[in-house]
C-alpha cells in the first residue's frame, strides 16, 4: 500500500501519502480479509492494474513506463521499482533503507503492474497553463 501511495504521488497526486491512501482504501473497498490490498481499488486515481508478471519481464515493463511494484523479503514486503541495470532493480523502499534488489531477491510471479489511464494531474495543470499563456499572447 505504501508503494502504491508513492506511485500515485509520483504521477501527480501530490496529496497522496500512505496515511491518506490507507484511509481512502478503508472507506472504498481497498482491502479484503485481514488487510489484503485490492490492487485494482486504486484505478480511479489514474492508473489501471494490469496484473502480475514474472521476474523475466520486470525490465521490459520498467522500460515501457509501467508502474512496477515488486514483492521482496520472501513475500513479506513491497517496493516501488524505479529503474534497472542488469539483474539489479533500483527501488523506492518504504520500509527499509535498501535502494535496490536483485532479481533473485524478488518473489517470481508476484510483481504488480499498473499503467496510467489518464494524464497525470501535474501534466494537465502544466498544459492548461501553457494554453492560457498562448491564448494571452494571441489575445484570446
């Protein structure tokens, strides 16, 4: 859930943090059975959950701009992937000071993937500002 909050914040939902997301998930069907995260529950925040991938596809999905959340520590922890180099996947880790994991440390087949389903808020605001500026120059 914390990695999902980091991802949502990164796409322009700047008010998002783990506390805010946890409250929202609790009120909006984001958990089942003993606090298990419902991956598709955050789709209304501008992403679409695509499913789980195997470790041999992690680099491909990162390269293609997907949001990739890895399962590490033998299934007990989730981290947000940021980039890769060879078998090393660099991460934002909400629970540890770890900056990377190797493919061997990632639970195979349990990596969640999201795509953006709309333009992030910060880009929309930026484009509207440019449009207003251009219109002011053109006298519209």
